[in-house]
C-alpha cells in the first residue's frame, strides 16, 4: 500500500525536512492510521506487508484503523493550511526494525510524486515522534529458512565494519599516567595524589566517595592524602581514578535507555556495590576490593565503544531496547548488531592491556553459569547487576538474585540486601559522582 500526499503534508506540519526525488532506490512505504489518541504513521520496507495486529500490539492501541481515500484527501487539505507545529503530540511514527539496515530511508509516494527522503533518523524533529525497533511487517509469501530462526542476518552487522577500523580509541593521558603507577611496584601515595590532583573533577569524585557513609569515617575528609591514607587506601583510589579517567575517551547520547546518565549510574552503583560485597568474601578467594570496584565500573564499557564508534547503530540499538524492554539485551545485540557489548569491551580492554580480571568480567558478566578464570569477580558483578535491576539501574536479564551465586561466593541473602541498602543510603554521593562523570 502506497502513501498518499497527506504524508508529505504531515511532515511539513511537523517541520521535518525532506527531499523529493525520482529514483528506484526508495526502500520504504508509509501508511497512515488513526484512533482516538491521534495518528500513527507506519513505515516499513516496500516489499513487506504491514501487520496491523503487530502494530496494535506494539503501541497498545487496539482501535487503530486505516483511513479512506476521502479521509486522506480531507486531512491533506487540512494540514496544508496549518502553520508548522513540530511539538505536536498527535503523531507517532513507527519504523519497522528491518529498516535499521538502511542509512537513508526514502518513502515511496506514487509514480507521479516520486519519493521522499527522510532526514537522519536521529534528527531531533523526527526522533521525538518516533518509535523504533518493532517488527510491524513481514515479507509477503516468504518464510524464514529452516536453519535460521527468525530468518535473517543481523540488521546492522557491525562486525565487518569493526574489522575495517584500524584503531580503537586510545587510552586518555590521565589513564596512562595511572597505569604507569599501577605497573610500578615502587609507586607511593604522594605520586598518586600528584597525578589525581591534575584533574579537578577526578579529585572531587575521590573526595566525595571517601566522605560517603559507606566507609563510616568519623570527621570530614578534607585532603586527597587523607582520603587515600585514612579511608580508601592506595589500591582503591588507584583503580577508582583509572576507571574515571578512562571515561574521558567516550561520549554517549543524552537520551535513551543507554544514555550517558543511565550508563554511568549503572557503572557507579555497580562499582560501589561490588566493592562493598567484596569485603564480605572469604580472604582465601583473593578478591581485591579496589580491583572489584574497577570491574564493576567498567563491565559495560562495550556500550561506550559502540556509542563512540557507531553512533547511528547505537541510536537504533537504544530505540530497539525501548521497544523490547523484556528481551535480554544480548539477544537484541546479536539479532540487530551481529556483535555484543561484551565482545566490544573485551577487544578494547585487550587493546589497552588491562588486567585479566577486568577482561574476564567484561567478557562473561551476562553468563550466570560461567566457571573459569577470575570467576569470583565475574560472579560478583553478575550478582550486583541482578540486585540493581530491581532498582532500574542495570541491564541484567533478571532482577531475581541467584541463590547459587550467593552460595558460591559464600554470601547470605541478608548480607547481600544489607549491602544494597547501604549503597542506596549513599545515593546522594553516588549521584554526585554520576553527574561528574557525565559533565
């Protein structure tokens, strides 16, 4: 079904800029529907058939209906007479997930009018009205091959693109300096203070954390030296500063389920909870609290790689996550991107020659049954993410705390939940650290 010229009028009304052309390269069709809540524009591949039931289910709008030619003519005339209103809430554009593979989308109008090339899908005027990632159409008379459930390759297969990238982001200068200290067995507190003091935001994070209720410090900590010597310890501050310094290499968008704020909130709370739980473990497990903190802070760093190297794909990924809130994130990544944030993060950490404990955590933190090198660190991070999931602060597949993980780590349910309560009580300090990360 082709669109009517009302589609062009609607785009003009919403101040969404388009280009008109004559070409056979258009890839989409659009259908206008309506119910009591307003209008819906369904956009899907030109060779597909719109699935009205799937569209209704995706929007939870069972009364959606197609419009007659007379209705479309009347609407076209109406919107052509209206001044532009980009803030209108009466329209929702729904883009089929299959369109993710197209960098530019041209919407087929008709033989006379040609097609409309839409602006970048992450443009503000378009994305504010749009829902992405729902499967609202299917190829007519085609079934998926028997050996390929779902019937298609990843929509945005970035694995090949990644192979063509000659270099991953370089480690920031501050992080390099801290790594030099980490690798120097003779380094001391004064040298760490000197390096951390070079970054005011990093210094503020260390001070804020050392003054939090997590450490029960009597009297306010006023200097970096005191924060390290009296409260946090050399190793803790070293790893905390290293993780924060690494963040300088990346920038995430401000909106979406994996926005900059959401990402760093998960990272900061996870790091604090993992470190808190690590202090409850038997010393024979050999888990170092400072390194545990860094594992929690960096375990999702693959998202930063994705958002930095592939911003368009990251935009789609965020939109699909919004539409598929109950689907495991790893499944969405494999189906949409052809690679996961765990793989991307592992590649970066290997490129930066980071400790094996961190590489193991990044590679396996979505594998609850993982048994292997550094598995105590991996299990700690998985457990922390499960607890944080119930507070909307993680991408874990479940918010049910694994009794098996607790048993393997020698932790009781009571201990785990008490640790989480302590972290939440320090929310003001941790949120301040998040703001510093995203500034």
